[in-house]
C-alpha cells in the first residue's frame, strides 16, 4: 500500500520503518528540517532498540517528503503521529493534530479518490467527532465516510521496545468512521504485523475510550502490585513475588505488569490516568480507581526514602543505579528514580547516579546537584546506601563483592526488583523491596 506518516518522532519513525520494511511504500514528513536531513543521509536520529537495522531493511521504500501535502498526495492512507501534550487541567491538547489536519486539507481537496486520515496520537474521547471530522468536512467540502475516511488507531507500545511491540501486538485497535476505512487500515496491519493480532474495529468514540482506559487498567495492576509490596514489607515472612506469582496465575488476573517494584513513569501512563479522570468529570462521573492508582504511585519515592533514612543519616552518600523510567531507554520523563534523587537532595543527602543510557537526560533535569558516574563500580565508592531502581540487564551481572569493597560498610543495598540476591553474601545489607527485612539504623 502507499501510505504517509506525518510526524517522525520516537513512535512515528518506528511506525514508518516497520511499514516500509514490510514492503509498503511509505512517504514520511516531519516539520523539523534537521531530522529530515539526517534521515536522507542515512543517519538514524532516534535512540530506539532495533531502529537502525529496521531503517536499513526499509531502504528505498521509505522516502522523506518536504511537505505534508507532498506526503499525502503520494498515499492512500495518512497516519498522523504527533504529540498531544497535557494541559493544566489534565486533558490532552489537539493543537498539533489540528495543525496537521489543516496542512493536509489542500492535498485532500485535490484528491479524486478515497483517502483515509488515520490519527494515531492519543486524544481525548470525543475528539474525532467533535473536532476532526467537522474541520476536514468544513475545509475540504468533502463528506466523511464517502469522499474520505477518518480512523483513530492508537498504538500500545513501550519505549525501548517500540519495534518489537509494533510488530507483535496482542491487539490492533481501529475506530473507524466507515467500514471501508476500517478495512483498509486492518489490511495495512495484517500485512505488516509478525503476530496474528486480534483486530478490534469499532466506532471512533469507543476506540478513543478504549485507548485511555486500557492504559489506566495496566497502571492499576502496577499500583496494586506495589501496594502489595508495601504490605509485605511490614509482615514477617512475607514476599511480594510469591504473592503476585500466585495471583497472576489466575486467568482472571494475568501476570503481566503484576510485579511490585517502583512505580510507573514515562510519557504515557502517568498523564493518561490524569486525563481519564478529567474525561470522567466532564460527564459527571468520578474515576475513583484512577485516583487511588495515582495516589499509590506517587507515594513510592517517599516510601523508598523512608527505607534509606532508617539506615543512614544525611549527608551520607547514596547511589542510585538506574535513572530511566524503565530499562532499554534513555527517557527519564516521570521517572521515579529522578523523583527519589530530588527527595534525597532536599533531605540533605549526597547523591551519585548511574545509568547505562540516561545520564545525559538526567543531567538536563538535575544539573550539577548530583555526581554522575558512567562506571557502576566507581559510583559505589564511599556509598552508605545503594538503590537499584531500573531493571537494567547490566545490573544482574554486577560483581557485588567488588561493589561492597568500594562502599562504606555497613552499606545498604535496596533492590527494587529483587535481582541482586548475591549482594547479601558479598557483605552488603541486602534489602529487597516487597520483602519483610529488619534492618537497624546505622547513623
């Protein structure tokens, strides 16, 4: 198929590359001149696992246009993948989506054939029917469902595994203005996905509600597991992993995302919860579960701080290992590791941070307030407490005897994901999150 992708950021470029590598002819456009220039030179401008190799496979199937109109003119489906930032009231703004829709109007007017406009960006429920369709019909003079189609087709991916998630989805969500548009988008994904996903084709409003509510449900599982972890820490003999393993084995629950550790972060989950609450309030409802999920999530950095202060007083040296909001990405947006660093600094501790990929991003947030180390063993020098936060694979291979030798005994190792069991034998005071552990204050 001939498709165009407007917006070549973290998600947009991966999407374009996946379609092109599958044999579709893709025309991409992004408003940033430098990004388009780098792509034409064969430079991958986005730090995402597997993307450089995917762009090589895409080859000439991926072309970069100089305008939105050019991209639309050369395609039968246009995917819009631009930011929808949160406003102060928690709702998403559609200003960038609207800007793209206005830009593609001339090309849509000039087309003789049927064209599908596919909004991939996460939007507030009601956006398509209240705003997008009236805009396109009003400015083009064409009728939605007859002359053109509108689809809402958000994706369910995680940074660091965008390519894998895109090609192997459990479900592809398609909200369509008409049957023809829905079928065209379903064919596009059928011929691209490696897996055989479930296609959920529905109305535009139902798809908009589904996207935001599914993400909120996932965060509910995360917060539930973290609430269990907090409880297990207080109960002698309790272990959150034993509990969640059994709970997740029940098919009514499922084990995905049911693991006590640190809270959720990143560019999607936190804001989706707030937006869902704003959406509910708009219609006179109250998202009580969502409020509880956010409350549990927000409490975790303070709870971790409490474990640290119970062991050592400021200005002791505390080392945070893993600063990105999850492994396999450099993104620190809404990272609970960064939040913990700020709490420690405000309390008077000296803070050292290590991360395999996110130190540059952390520096943009914390500046010179913390010490940065690219070597985990150097980071441990003089540490009174070491906190394992992001579950990077590299941390599972650390020599804990060497870490212990660098630290200031007795040194606490607070392990959010319970992967460093060898640390206890190495001489560190091993304290796994979600497991009852009795430690004495060390001063």
